[in-house]
């Protein structure tokens, strides 16, 4: 260990540590389900540090992983017994071009930094998640979905260029036209083919005000039908639905007793405008089939985009969150089954659950596979549970995952996923051999971010 530490100090300009406190800090991710402890933590100062670290790790037979905010749920940003690159020192915004509508920044820059810099210039990234403290490199590696993804795609779809360090230690600038194969696989690639060090990303102009309608539905079919028409026919800027259970009593016909639940669905529709007084509410809402119009909210755009307050998570809990991506034709059947099963293994009264929409034409990246359908319905379930309940809950969530795959769905892999090789094959379908080929090409020793993807006999001595 002392030899490795000294070797790295001779070739790395950034900080290097094997102190127990530093290792513990990067041994857990947001999921709080998986723990992995590296031997060494490196806080690189530049891409040359990362390239040197990768080349050294390859020679020593060590694995190497990257993380910044650590918001993964399945251990994607962790490392067991190897080298962990803490990317948070790469945090400079190098250029912001509001007229040309792009910015360039280090991978460790947070979206909050980008937003705070861009808003005064009247521009914003096209897609924002509900957490601004995550980094641009992190979300481009996982896709990054938000309220406007039905219109603009994922955050990764809005990337214009990347600086990447491959598994062989090569520093490569790639775009859709230059080194395009690497570009299209590093995006949404979970650090499997290269580590993102810099990004060039799209911006868009925004309008000064927003109006949001909060509508209540008591019929899932009507909710899904209205969502379909809104994201395909109506010029809106944001859409999300949240599900709320109403307990109607208990059935004693079976043992144990079964709760009688009626589900309500709250749809939030948002439009950006120059003047809220120009909107005709009756005309806008006239064709929708909601049960009740709950609320209308007018905000400045800067107010609207701020995330809802982050909920504190109790000690000794785990975040077993999953997002399932369904073909619209199968969404109603799957959601009905999921809502029927949930009360048997989760506290449905406090469970955040909801749906969102994606248009497949806005999602072309091969590492973000989608169902074969023009319209995709996403179902998100976000339970935070005592760690003592993790295993039985994950067992049930795995069953729902398998059902979604059987019904033509896919999983959003940024949330919890426990995939064996058959599930990976199902996730990528006919593209799975290509994924394996790209892994062998850009990470021939299989040292990058091991333990999440399960490959087809990658290499004799490979880490995965």
C-alpha cells in the first residue's frame, strides 16, 4: 500500500489519500444499500491526473471508479479494493455562450453552478432534474430526466461534446461528428467506457413566467389519455403526475385483511409565457378529462425551476427507488398491477409514486434503451425504508422489474437496479453484443467502474 501511495504521488498533481476517514466518505452512495471501500482516493486536478491514474491502475491490476456527488443507488459510484476518483475538484465553468446557447464546464461542476451562472443571461439547460447539487458529469453518465424530457430528451441528449479518458488512459475529445462512437456510448454509459472530464452542453432561452395547473383525476385511463395528448399535441413545457392513495376501509374476506384503496392522480401541467394574463384557462383546459381543477400557480421562471425542498432521510434507512419505462400501450396494465401489489410490501400511505412521459423521437442514445413505442410512460416508485426491510422490498421490486421487461418495458438504470446477465440482455436486446464490443474496445482490461454491469466473459482477468 505504501508503495502504491508513493507511486501515485509521483505521477498525480491532485490529492491522494488512504486515510480511513477519506475512504469511509466515499464508501457509501445515496442508495445506502451497497457498501464498497477502495484502497486509495484520488482527487484529480485535471484530465492528465485521471489518465495517469488509469494507466497506473491497469499496470497494477487495480480497478478504478469515478464519483462526485455520489447520488447513485446501486453502487455505480463505488469501488471495492481499488482506486476511487473523487471528481469534485474539477468544478470550473470555462465558457458560457448565451447567444450561441452552450456552455463548457468540468465534469464536477454542479447543475446549480450552471443555473446560477446562466439565469442572469436569460438562458437555462433544456432539462433539469429535481436535484441541482448533482454534477454535469454524473447525470450525463446516467441520462438525467426531468419535467421537460418529453420535449427536450434527457440531459445527455443535449450534450454537444465531451472530453473523456478511456480505460486505456487516452484523453479524447468527442462529439457527434468526431470520435462519435465513444461520444454516443459514454453518454448514459455509467463510466463503463471512459470517464467524463469536461462537457459542452446545450442551453435554451426561457420565458420570464410560468403557469402551472394542478388537476386531480380519479381515473387512470383518463390521466394517461390526457398525458398522451398533452405531450404530443399541445405546446406545454412541463408535465408530471403524482399518485395519492385514499384508504376506503379493510376487506375481511381474506386473511390477512386487505386494505381497500382508491387511487387519485394529480397532474401538474406547466407552460412558460411572456405574460400570464394572455392565457385562456378555459380554452387550455377545455379538452382535458380531469375530475377536479385543484389549483393554478403563477411563478417567475427562476422561482419555478427551484427544486422542492430535499426531504431529510432518517438514519439506518435505504432508498430503494426505481423508475420503470413502459410502452404507452402497456402502461395502464402494468400500473394497475403495481398499485395492487405495493400495499403488500410497502407503506403505501407515505410512498412517493408518480408517472412521467417521454417521446422516443427525442431519445437516440444507444446506452439509454427505450421500449419500442413512440410514447413512453415512466412509473417512478421512491420508497425510503428501514434497512431491516431492504431484502424483502428489493425482492418485490425485482419482480416488478421482471414484469416490466416481459411487457416490453425497460428500466431507468440511474435508480436501483439489481441486474444479472439475463436482465442485461433483456434490457439492451439486440444491441447487447455491441455494448460488449464497445467495452472491450475502450476498456480492454475491464477496470472502469466494475460491479454494476455484468458482461459476457469480458476478459480472462477482467474486473466485471
